[in-house]
C-alpha cells in the first residue's frame, strides 16, 4: 500500500533531505511540497540535485490540498510551525521537525523560546520523537515532535546511563561539535564559506542553547529529580555531522556495558567495542549513530563520544523513521542507505 | 534470484563505494572481499562507515574461493589487475575498474602505460564500459573494462557531437576539475589535507594524462579519422566530483539539441535546459551525470559543461550498472539513490 | 615620513586585507575607517582578527574628516564608489578598489554595468591600476582604478604575448578558477559554506562576466585592433586564490621566453621554469603572482597558468603597491610577507 | 647587527613557517637549511611558496657548517633531535621545536616517550619555552625546548588560574580541537584530504596524549602538588589552529580578572572582554593567542576558551619569539604580522 505524504517547508535542507530519503522508499509517495518564498518553482530549480525526480511543484501552504494526504512532514521555522500545524485537518498525521513541540511544559517552552506557545493543547499531545525511547507512543501518535539534533546526540550517549544510575548526575559535560547544515539554509554572515572554512569556534556558551531545554526535560524525567548538564556546542568547518564528547563520573566498563545492552537490538544505534570511538565521517548522510566509550586515566572518569548526521538521524531520517512507525510500515524503510565515504 | 559477487581490492575507495551501493541492491550478495595488505581484517576496521553491514572478512586473492561466484568486481591497481584477471576461472564474469583493459590496441596500451600488456588476448575481448554507448556488447561480455573517470566525463559531453559532426574536430579543449578521491587512498604528499585544502592546481598538463589514450581511441573511432583533443585536468580541494568544461567550435543550439536527443531515454545522463550548467555539488554520491550547454559571446563557439561523481558514475556506479546488464538485471538496480546535498 | 590614510568600506574583505597589510607598513598610518552599515563599531567587533591593532572606530563617510589625509583607499560597492569619490576633497589621492573606474570609455562602462557613469570626467582621468604595466602613470595619478581580480590574472598571463605578437589573437581561452572571497562578504545563498564546500561550478558562462570589459579594453589597445577572448570563471571551494588556465595558439618556447623577459625585473610576478606550473596554495595571502608555461602535445598549442591571491595581488595588495608608487615610497613596502602555507 | 641562523629539518611545516616569519625579520639571516631526505633540493622545489626568497640549498646535517652560525632552530623529529643537538658545537644557541627537551625529569620522559633519553645532561639544562612564563630563563639559556602546541594552548588558559588558586585543581577538563598541520607533513592515511575533510573525531582519548606530560609537569610545579587534568584532543578538518575549551570549577569573574591581569602587558596573549570567546579563524597564521571566559548557567562552573595557531604561536612563532629573547633582540621582531582572514 502506498501512503501519500506532503512536506511543508520543502525548500530547506531538512526538506531536501526528506525528499532524498523518500525517493527510494517503497511505500511513500510525495504528493505535496510547500515553500512559501519559493512557491511556483520546481524542486529542480530550488535543489538541482533532485532534478531526476518527478516531484510536485512548490506551492504555498494555503494552496496545498490535504485531501488524500496521510502524513505531513513539517520543516517550517520555529513558531511558524505551531500555527500551521494547528490548522491542519484532523485526518493527517504529522511529524514536525521544528522545535515547537519538543518541550511538554508550556512554561519551559516560554522560558527557552521567549514567547507563549500558540497551540498549547496540541503541545500537550505531542510525542517526543526520539524513536528508540518513545517507540510505542510514536506508533499511535497523531503528532510527533522531532528532537533537536544536538539534543538527540547527547541523549543517545546519556539516557541509558541516567536511567541505570551508573553516572554522577551532577558532573555531566557535553562538549559538542556540529557541522553547519544544522543552522539551515539561512543567510547569515557566520555561515558564509569564507567565514567558516578553516575556522572553528564555540557558540551559545555557558548554558544558553535551546536544546538544553530538551536535556533538562528528558534527563530530569528519567532521573526523577532535576538534572542540569553543561553543554557547549561548537561550529565545525564541515557540512554534516555532530560529534558529542561527553565527560562523566562513572566506571567505563559499566558505562560501556550499559550502553551496549540498551542498544543491543537497535538497528541504527551502534555501540562500538570498548576503547574505540567514532568520527562524523563514518555516519555521514546515513541514519546511523555510533557511540564509543573510553576510560580516562583518572579512575572513575569516563568519556563517551557519540556521532550522528544532523540532517539524517538528527532530523529528517528520524522523521522518516517515526513516520514509518506511525504508518505501520517497516521502521527502517528508506533508511538503510550506507554512509557516504569519503 | 540472488547473484554472488566478489570484490577484489575492496580496501580502496572504489571497493568501499561498491559495497555502499550493493548494500541496498535487491539481487546481489557479497560473498568475497579481498585486500592483500589488509587481509584478515574486517571491513569495519578498514572502513568503519560500513560497520552496520554483515560482510565477509578481507582475504588475500589467493585465499579466495570463486566457487559459486557469479561476478567479480576488480578494484586492483593498474598492472596488477591484468595478472589477476587472467587467472580467474572461466565461469566468473568480470567488471574491471582499473585501467588495464580500456585500450583495445596493445601498442596504444604500451604507449600510455609504459610496458607491454600481460594479457593481450584478454585485452582484445574486453568491452569498453561506457554503458550508454556499449550497452549491447556489455550485456554479453565476460570482461568489461571500466572507463577512466575523467574519460567518462569528457565522452558524455562530446561523443554525440562527434558522431553527428556538429563540431570542429580540430578545436576541442577539455578543461577538467577533479576532486581528490579519484587519486585513490594512496599515501602521497600532494593528497594530504594540509597540501590540498585551500589549494587548486593543474596536473599532467600538456597532453600527458593517460585518459587521453581513451579519448584518442574513442573519438577517432567515432569520427573515422584521428582526433586529438587538448585535455588539462586540475585538482580540486574537494573529495568527490568531476567538472569538465569543454570548449568547442559549433552552434550552441545544435550542440544542445544533439545532446538532448542522444540522452533523451537515458536514466542517468541528464541534459539541462539550454543555458543552465551543472555543479559537482548536485550529483555527489550518485550515478547521475548533468550536462549543460551555453553559447559563447563569440559566434560559433560553445561551452559544454559536464559533471559526475568520479567514484559513482565515474567508477563504481558505472561498474554496478554494467554488472546489472551482464546479469540480466534491471540496469538501475542499486543506483537510484539521490545525490547527497548539502 | 608618515602618510595618513583612510579606508572607505573597511568592513568588507578588501578593507580588512588592506588593514592587515598596512599594519606592518613603516610609513602609513590609518587615521580613518568607514563602514556605513557598521558605523560606530570597533574594527575588533567587525573583524576580531584585527583586535591587536590600535585602529580608529568605524564611522560613516559623512562623519569622516579628510583633513590631513594623504591617501584614500576606497573599498565601496560598485556604483556607490563613483559618487563618493566625486565628492572627495582635491588634496587626497585615491586608490579605488571597485569596478567604477576600470573602463575608460563611458559607452563601455554603460554596456557592462548597465547604467550611465555618474562621474564621467573623473573616469577619463583615472589610471588603470595594473601596476607593472602602468607604473609611470600611476606615480603621478590622483585616482588609480584597481583592476578586477580575474582581469589582473588573465592579463599577467597574456599582455606580453599580445604585445609581442607571439600568439594568435583569435584563439584565446581563459578558463579561470576563483576562490569565494572575490565575491565579498555578501549574504548570498551560493556563498554559504553548505552550498559551496565540496562543490565547484562555472558562473557567468558564455562571455557575460564584467571583467571581460577589461580584457576587451586592454587587449584591444595593446593589439591595436579588436581582440575578444573566451572567458569562463568557476567558483572553487576555497577562500583565497585565482588560477587561470589559458589556452593559446603559439609556440611554448617563445611564450615562455617572452613572459620571462617581460617580468625579469618584477618583484611580484614570477615566471616559473618552463614546464612547471603554479598552485593557488603557493601564493596565498601574498602579493606574488606565479606564471607557468607548458607545451601541449598538439604542436603550436600552449597552456599558460597564472595564480595570484584575489584579495592581495588581485585587490588590496595591488592597491597598496599603487599607493606606494603614488606617495613616492618603496613600491614593495608592506608587501613582502611570504605566502602562508599550509 | 645581523645574526646568522640555521634551520635543521627545514623540509617540514615548522621549518617552512620559520622561513616565512624570518623572511621579514630585520636582524636574522638564514645561512643554512637541512633536510636529510631532500638534501640537494632547493627550498623552491620543496616549498614553492618560498620561491621568491634567496635561500641556501637544503643539505644534510652532516654537510652543514656551523661556523658563524649564532642560532640553530631544530625542527627534527622527536628522538632524532636529541642526538643531533647533543653534537652541535658549543657556540651555537638552540631552539628545539621537537618534544625532546620539554620534560625535565628523565623518568617522565621515558614514561611518555617510551625510551630512555639519549642526552639526559642536556635535558636538565633546557629551559621550557613557554615564553611568557619563562622569559628570564630563556634570555640566558643555551637550549630552549619548544612546547607542545596543545600544551601551550591549555597552559595559556590555565596557568594563572592555578597559581592564583581560583579554580578547583581536581576538576579540570581540556577538550581541544586541533587542525591537521600539527601532525606534520607525514604520509599517514588519516591525514589525507579524502579522509579528513568533512570529518571530525577525537584521538588519544582517555589521557594518553604525550602533551599530558607537559601539563602534569607544569601544573604540578605551579600548584606545589600533583595535578592531573583530563585532556581530549580532536582533529578538525582545517589546516591551522587549536581551540581549547576548558571546563573548570571556579567563579567566572575571578577567572576573567585573573587572566586579564596576568596577560595585561603581554603583546601576544589577549584576554577578550568577559563573555566573548575566540575562533581559530581570527588568529590564523599569526603569533596571537585569544582567550575568552564565559560563566556557565551552573553556578561555580566556568568555561575558558583559548585559540592559537599551532604552527605559529604553538611552534615556529614561539621559537622565533624565544630566539629574539636569547639574542637580545626585540621580542616581537618578525612576529607582528596580522592574522590572515578570511
């Protein structure tokens, strides 16, 4: 059976990545693409790498018909997303890739995003889209909230450790290195090639990055008490990939066995043999996440390193994985393409 | 029906690219992988990006059994390839990705490669692997010779024009820009990141690049008289992709319509609307080749620009496309993955 | 003696490059910096790499005093430049780095830039700033027009050959590869890291690039008859550098000896031994231009390859070299820093 | 007065960087260059970016005369360096850029480098070359040991804090990101462009990197008790630059004021305004080090970020700064070139 899908905000990088993945999916058919600023254009004009595909022309959201549409992927900017989703007809199911439905608490949302949520009722029903940890709820959800790409990376490294109490909750540091496509196709000076290439710097230093809202929400819920981590993201002179180096107090063997067991049956989350650690080069353009564990020379200190592709496992791949679950399809359909190397 | 394939020289980039493509191919199963210098290692050790796959361990060629093997892909270095292939059992069919069987004439081979061919009889039976132009011969061939990646790019831009006599055969210049993976995983100073990044330079300037042997052979055969082109390759600070800017004397409209017609029914060769031209960014990690045609301000002068990925359409993708034909499979199986952007 | 200089448009890349070069110049002192959109900011805020320098704060042009200013460098956008320069007080001498005064003929200007020149009288008095060929006029000029960076590269390869009649004037092709900083610090989608890195493509194909106006003007003047070249620029995934591969009909020995003699006494223009050719990696962040000559396998065809840094020898370094001449200083002051490698 | 200098190991990146810096130094003249594997070649052949300079031809060390040589810079590989330096005539003063004389204790040397020191007496006399902290000893030293580039970066961030007791000595984490030129011009697979570009990964994870020997030695000496830090280096897809993100327990205001005061009179070490933090893009190809301090949201936690260029301030620039001191020259001679941006 073929399901009809529409992608809102298809002129951004997450939209293009979804089209790439869906193009070899056996059960999904793209019937609508919106991109307000580029409405009327073909996808070949906006993304020439997709010109071999037979795709609908970009429209405005207003001009899009949702008749017969089973699933909507929403790649709109934050704040816009909640307004658009609130108006979608009841029969469509939705995977949102914006930040709008990641936080369950309206006060938290306001704290991190600086304004009241426009669809607080919907917000409460949204399921957090970290597939491996919310699989059952996702299957039956109408609205799934895609996670932050950095938030996903840090959680894959830490969730099983927090729920198993194998690490000290008050000494967790996530030093994260992220490639630039996570910032989207936005015209900002610091995203220019001349500014970024041969460069590297931190940003949102000191605990101001919005993905901390997700870490706080999820880690505190798992621990049953408030947990605050330190989180410093850095921008890499690369296009795809996130590498999170996580410093914890805990025994490396215990950490490694806890992660290994937690992900033993997961297709996409791979715990490396103890002592090995990953590179963003080895998961690029794929839905895989590699996690390594190394003991520090200081007893009781352990380093966990996780790598995933922000556009795939960190966003559009995750979205497709969740959509597969929601539609009752094979969870891995369209997602088994191997990483691209070199 | 599943066919068993073996890859010789699997520890190089073309070997890894083949594994990537075959990993989602419905009808092929990898049963053997050789890599003499890395025999005994797993592919996950040699190429960690492939660690999610269940693959045979690397062996030496001597230790490899060809019983039950239907197809051998050969990614060995030049000169080694001809010796190995000459000893393969009769029942296997072979796609060679080295330069050893590209030139049909033994004297030409000796001229460009500096030594006599070790398997001249085999050389005569090999079919030149430029799929779109040798399709029928490839279907029944036992041995197909993969083309040079630069040679493929230039030929896609020029073959239909030479056979249609729409350009002046004495004024053809191919100024080509190639990413570094074409040089393979070899330890050479000029391939180091510190030497190449932020750099760009020509190489083999003046008509010394071996792929000229292919241009000479093919273009002269088509034209029915000797044709010599000028060909200057340049090294780009990028990993994948070839961009060939071709300068011809001929009418742009005629050039464009000739190419459009020639490739009208081809899945992978896409002629862009007249006036548009391609980027290597838009075919990366895919089997597509984009070709653009632009009229110069000087009447009668036309620029043709062709782009393909040297590892995919220029090598391993071409090899798989040819193998599909040889095995009677759908020609595009395993090859429809969209380009990766950004 | 110290001369006071002001830089208009100091918040762009050419402005920053000038500050970098002048920072070690023994005879120049920066007394004014303008940057209308960033007026009020310090240079450390706009360009943190210059934070160790004691520099004036950015102002608007209106707020800048030209009392005591000996030399103005003008890094403003095209069209703006001519309006600002027309109003500068008589006592200042000017090196303009925009395109506004490169073309001597008002009709040519209108043809290539699409509007009438706002200061046609000034236009006539401007000296074309290709130092090595206009040295005497530059010494006494009030206004020197910096050349296009691509135009400079092509001219270094070709001028001596045209004036010596050693090449066929009707078969000249300049295939040029340019790094991205030549496009300035402008917010355009195609200049984003995610769009450019790992990419390469041509632009302004077919004879539409404005630097052709300079080629036409200069080459025709030298030859004493109209000369039109073919010129195809390409964008490289790199920040600095231009590599021009020039195809001519002419004898390689004659070409090489002509260039060698022409530049024998020039500090910055270096003709490589015959058969060698340059890389942009080897002139980066310096005022040097390397030129190589190689004979093609086709008799009578020669390839010339020239490399320079678009921001230095192609723009700000040239500007400083010209200013040195205008002020009676040592021509090479502030310009002898070696290229940065790797 | 002009001093004669020789560079041993001039065919590596640190050798080339020294030549670049010395080329504009008013008081130093390069009279000897060694490079055993490339003896007999000109520097223009080994490093074409230096072809405009009049430099001696490369020789073997054996063939080099040290008559009249005042200063030797030694850029040889570890272990080789100690053997060569032990045999140098008494009249030359030496700045070693290898790791051979960084550790004062012979047991420490053996622990980190895996073999006994071949010149233990010399080892004891060597002065640790972190200029700002060993200035007086350097002035009179015969042999100065250049520091590790990573070790320098971490120490600039931490030394004043350890000596002032403003941070908890048992909770120091240095998460460091280093560009690839720090690994030298060595032919290793992981240094190839195709392997590194678009990649990022940690190395020497868990406390095995040799620069930890320097941290241990220096921090313990300052603190007067053993201090062990956590240190995880990462490889960046860039050529130059080190960014160290340092996590400490301590008050951000106190940290910032301590660093500001410590470096108030230093030319090359710049403490940024509190809350700002550096980029490797802003110190590239210069001798400057930028340090930023940011308070974390968790009270009592502070992040310090330091950036320098591994080849300049981290190696050859430091070497020249030390040589200037040893020869009684202006400490900053040849070192005031501004960073190259973009």
